[in-house]
C-alpha cells in the first residue's frame, strides 16, 4: 500500500482513505458482524500514491487482551485481475469471431473420433447445433462413404505420429459432401491438421470446414460447357471431313 508501519498504526482505514468504495468496507464489516469472519472478499483499495489495487481480504473476530479485535489478511491480486481481464477480452473476441464467421471451426479427439468443440456457425451450414454434432457419432457429420475413408485416414495419421514417421506441421485439404439436418447435402472444403494437446497428452484434429457449394456449381457448369464445346467442335470437324470427302 506504500505506507510505513508508523503511518498506519493508531489510525483507522477511514483515516488512511484506503477504500475506493466505502460500500465494500461496509460489506466486509457486515460479514464480520453476522458470521464472525469473512473469507476472500474481492475489494478495491487505494494506496498511498492514489493508485488502485485489487485485493482479496479475509478477516476474523478474535479476543485479544479481553477485547474483540479483527484480525485481517489482504492479498494483492492486481496483476492476476489484469491477466484475467486480458484473457476474458481475448476469449470474448474469439467467441464473437467463431459465432459470426461462416466457416465452421472444430476440434476432434483423434483416438475416440469424437468432436470436443464445434463452432456455432455449423447450424447455419448444416442445420445442426454444436451440441448435436458433439454428442452424435461421426456419421452425422459425414456421409457413409466418407465416414469410412475419414476413419481410415485418421487411424493411419495417428499411427505415423505416434511412431514419429510423420510430423505435426502438415495440413490436409479435402473436398466432400456433408449431410444436413434437412437431409440435403452440402459441398464442403475441410482443412485439418493434427495437434498434440499438451494438457491432456492426446492427439487432436483441428479443422476448418467451408461451404463451397457455389464453387462446385460453377466448376460443374464449366465442365458442362466444356463438354458441350467439345461436342460442338467434334460435330463441326465431322462436317468438315464430310465436305472434304464430298469434294
């Protein structure tokens, strides 16, 4: 707090003006009176230099020389609160990003092949809620054909990662059709990478799924036009040969 012992002894908290909000002091005293103790009440202090300090204060009524006293302990948690606020802001930005983006972000446990996280955007893409995807088998996320292929691919990569014959820095891109809740199908591009979770020690797959329906329609339209053009060119060429033969 910046005070010396001599500056503090014999003076009250009010004399030192250490409470930013007097209501927090009143809450502390109220708990002490009602329960005889208070544990880890988060409050804001003002130190000698006028700087705000976030603290946890605990107190208990004790008998000292025949008189009731309050024995209290205060812990400075200012740095912790700053870090918590940074994390909270970061999580809020991440939440807003994942909730509003069109692409679906997901995480899967590679060994159980169960999703552990799916962003809310999956509902816009396929009609399912994240909870429905997480709690359902892999078949709800993939067609039966792709489910078997995907499971085989995962097993092969996990085995290579465990034996050290493959690194974790590779990205894999696949185009596949995925089933929607209304039983329609949607073309998607899936970009994924394998990751070792340091906390759990388990291998995870982190991925992004993107709707490419419009792109696939455009590609199929181009293919159709190319076939029509090839057919037209063939017919023209055939006519030319017939004309040459006639001449």
